[in-house]
């Protein structure tokens, strides 16, 4: 019986500012993978960042096969060393979204192949995102195809802006990830997309799928997985959605939960 575990990273596996997985997490995931299960890092982070994390884990004998970046927009096969699923925006879609955001005076970022384009280059979250992407910050001189559009908002009004953008752009998927961010992706594309695609590739039956998360961008994953698991530090909405609520990210609760399934 092969199982598929798809997990968010930030505030689910790692607390803010923490870049190191615990020994319990590494030992447990190594055992899961060795017995034939699949464990997938699925995050709003850029795919390349997750690839770098997975390569470090592989150097410790934890042989992850897939990562899914940009909230499930892109799936990368580490064995084949290539993107196998991509559901990003084309230039026309980016132009429509960015013209709307500029008209509403929103701050935003889009992802070019070799740059992070933004109208708020000095914002601390732009600098953070540039670090994750490993790309320089540049002004939006022209639009480009992008896996997603990231809107920078006041964290105290995140929910309000999600609803405004959802109402104005119903043709797209809109959700909050971190407190400062509202994310826009193609309709129907979210973290559950990664679970569905990888389950199909690996022939994992739905009853043997698990999803882990803490925030708004994890809700579709938690809803779709046969066992949806939320951490206690997650939002009220995701905890209400989950089948299981475990301890907090600060207590390494996902690792403890997984250790009981080895």
C-alpha cells in the first residue's frame, strides 16, 4: 500500500525564520520514502527554492521524488530533473491582472525567468521573495508570463483584500498565503492539483493520501486529501476544514504525527 503525503512548508513544517528540519522529521521521512511512500514539499515558495531544499535532503539520504512550487502551479520531478506539470499564466493573463491591480493601486510581484518584477522594490516582503527566488528585483517595465501574481497587502486587512480581488476577478483563483500576501493563480489550480497529479503518476489510491497545512493556500489540499491535517497554529478556517488537528509547528507536530505512521 503506497501512500502520498503532500505538505506545506512554512508555518507547517518550519516556523518563521527556521531553515533546518528536525532530525525527527528527516529520520521519519527517510523511513517513509524507503518503504515506498511519497513525500512532497508543496509550497507557495518558488519551485527552485524547493528544489534546493530537496537536494539538501537527498544528500542526507532522503530521496524525495517531487516538489510542487508556487502553490501547486508547477511540479518538478527531481529524478528526471525537469518540470512535468506547469499551469502558469501567459502574458495576456498577466497583463489583465496587473492592469487591474495598478488601477486599484495595489502593490504586486510577477516572476520573470531571471528577475522578480515589482512596483514595490523596497518593500521588505519583496526583498524576502527575491531571496527565495534567487533573482534580482527589477521594475515592471513590461509584463511577462508568470506562474502566479503576488499581491502585497496590509496584513491586518488581508481577508478584506482577498474578498475584493475575488469579486473583481472571479475568473481566477484568489487566496491568502502569508499575512502580507494575496496570491492569484489560474482557476482551479491550487495545492490539491499537485496531490491529484502526483497520485495519478504514482498510482496512489485516494484513501491513502494525506495533506498538511496551516493557511488559506492549504485549504483546497486539506479538503481534497483523504486525511487533511492542520497544525494548531493554523487559521480557524483550515482547522475547521481538517480531519485532524495536531500540535503546533513549534512542537514539530507534523514529524511526530508522521512518526506514528511509519
